C-alpha cells in the first residue's frame, strides 16, 4: 500500500505540500553508456503554486517531471504527491494514483485522432473507472474556450486548440497536481499565452498545483517561481520571475558549478 502522510495539520503546520522529492536519482543505461539524468534532487512545492522548471537540453527536466508524476520510477529517493508516497507502491497502485490525482500535458498534445474532442477529454475518467457524463465534458471544454467543439476530431483543430483539449483532459479528473512538459513548445505566441493563462487559472481559481517545463523565459514568467536544473541537479530558484531575470539566470547557469573546477 501507499503510505499516506500523517502530518496533516492545516491550521498550525507548514503549508501543505503538493509535491516533495527527497534525494531522487535516476540513471539511464549501464556501465559505459550510463547517463545520470537526475542526481540527488530534493525539493518541495506547496499546494496552489505554479512552478516552472528550466535548464539546458539534457539537464533532466523531463525525467524530473516523469518521476514526479509517477510516469517513471526513480532508482532511489522518495516522491510524494499530495501527501502520498508514490515510490514503493506496486505498478497497479501507481497507475491508479496517477489516473486519479495527477494530470499531464505534453508538448505534442497526445490526443487520440479517432476520438472526438469530448471523448478525448473524458478519457481519464473512463480509464479511472469513474462516471463519464457529457455535462462534465462540456463544462471543462467550455472552461478552455472549446464548448462548441465537442463533436470535432483533433485533426479539425489548430495546434493551440488541440493543446487546450489536452488541458481540458488534464483538468477533467480535478487532479491535485498538473505536470506540463513544454506545453507551449509547439505553439505560436498567442496560443501559448492562452495555454499559460489556463494553467495560471487552474492554480489561482481552482487551487491546483502546476509544474511546467519550459525553455521560454516569457512562459516561465507566468509561474510563481522557477527552478533551474543543470546536469541533473537543482541549480537555483527564482521567485516572482520576470522574463529578463529568467533569461539572465539561464545565461549564467552552470557558472557556479564551474567556479570550483
Ligand atoms: N529513455 C532514456 N534512455 C537513455 N537516456 C535517456 C532516456 N531519457 C533521457 N535520457 C538521458 O537523460 C538525460 C536527461 O534527459 P531529459 O529528457 O530529462 O532532459 P531534458 O532536460 O528534458 O532535455 P530537453 O530540454 O532536450 O527536453 C539526457 O542526457 C538524456 O539523453
Ligand atoms: Mg525534455
């Protein structure tokens, strides 16, 4: 069984955590071909926060998200989502947890082309064995501005609209944490802004927690804070990020690490 946190003291204790990683490491391959994608990462994110994750290509951002979301397992360390430890449970438990409590948005939408917009949206409810009703599909699609597209197929939509369906799909189960891996990477400026505003609204209006990987300092500035990764390690944090401050930090990422060499 998963272990559920006992430190639930909303009135007195520290702010409840949506996500906690303790000494999480992940290596791909073995021996000569081994690549350490995550190296002893410890972090904690409060509920109702919007965090961007940035860093050079190959620095471990996607691996971090996959391990945090329970899509992949770290080699060592602990992952806790909304007070429940993901590491240590069986595969079936992990899948059940993920379907109920976590939403994921990918760069390439990952919609099923043969299903309608409404069917794509409610798929996570179906997979979780929950009641699927068309009203819920309409409600969540209206929230993302696609209330009039329920019967359309993904190939009848623009990239920005597809990504909004993917966001509706991530919101439909009312997950505690939404993970997004470069959700605006394939979008034009305006569609990107729509997507970022929806993620921001999920946090500010609905109290969800969002963790978003991005390469774009403007996208990162929609978040409450930015975590920087370099070579699989945390390499800094920036609160209340502006695009300029983010770009500046990115440009100097790794300086500290090189300083002692
Ligand atoms: N399935 C895999 N098998 C082997 N190596 C992998 C695998 N997935 C990732 N890696 C390696 O782990 C490291 C971290 O990869 P990851 O995809 O997490 O980086 P990233 O920061 O998301 O990069 P990008 O910005 O290019 O998406 C890289 O060196 C990558 O080559
Ligand atoms: Mg990546």
